[in-house]
C-alpha cells in the first residue's frame, strides 16, 4: 500500500467574525509551514489587536500532522484553544494557524457560550478560506560528472520533476523535488548511472 502523500491546507489568509451578548470574536486563519511562522503571526496579531482581552489560538503543522498546539490565553481551560483546534481536525487540515481575538462585551458567556463562540468564529474563517490539496514531496541532491548530464536530465524530464536549483561549475549539482510515492523509482533510476551521488535532503 502506498503512503498517503497528500494533505489539505488553506491557500491564503482568511477571516471570520462571531458576536454574542456584546462580545466580539474575530478569527484569522493563516497557512504556515513552521512553528516559528505561527509564533511571528501571533506576535503581530497581539501587537495589532493589543486592546483585545484574549488572543486564543491553535495550530497543526507537518504533512504527518505531528506538530500541534492549542492555547486558551486566559480563558477558562478548554473553552478556546480546543474548540479552535477541533475545527482544524474536523476539516483534516494541517500547516494552518488560527488565532481568535476576543473583545469582551461586559456579559459573561459561560463555558458553553465560550466554546460555541470560539468554534463559530473559527468555522466562519474556514468557510471563507479556500481549502487546497498539496502533495508530500521529498527533496534530493545529485552530484555527477558531465558525461552523464544528458542521462540525468532525461530522467528528471521524463518523470516531470521540479528542479529547485542547478550548479554546473566544477561538477554538476542538481537539487530536485519528487512526490513521495514516486521517489523510490526515481532514486533507483538515478542510482544506475555511473559517477553519480544522490543524497536525500528532506521531506516537505
């Protein structure tokens, strides 16, 4: 059985708003690739909406959804970060960061009210986003001598691979991207060539 080599994320930043008894909840959803990106966005949102009472958030990162976090930012435990995160999971999304900014309206909403508010604002933001499917790709680097240049380029072209960078100075160096489920056949094809070194760099 082949590895599931696709994942769903959002294409661009989106926004959603929910109001309840004077309180206003503004949700912002962003596509991200790293935790550092999420942290920078959170810092920017906190700066821009410095007069808000809470900046609650959740994120899920990695094609394998291995990195995630949910934060209530002072709201009662489980009433903010978790409802945001549950919506990310329900849509099976990753590489996404959602922050919900709350302006308090003077009336306490209670635990069910808060859960509903953070959930509803998040749903609104996701409904306003474009969900896209991306492939999981492996990045490889090949180094080889000039005599096998045509053979290497033929394999890369025939397989329709995305070349990230090339350097044809002393030796030939190419960094390319291949869809995970096709990586083994590409690797085996290249390994058959003489005087060629192939190195796996990363998966993204």
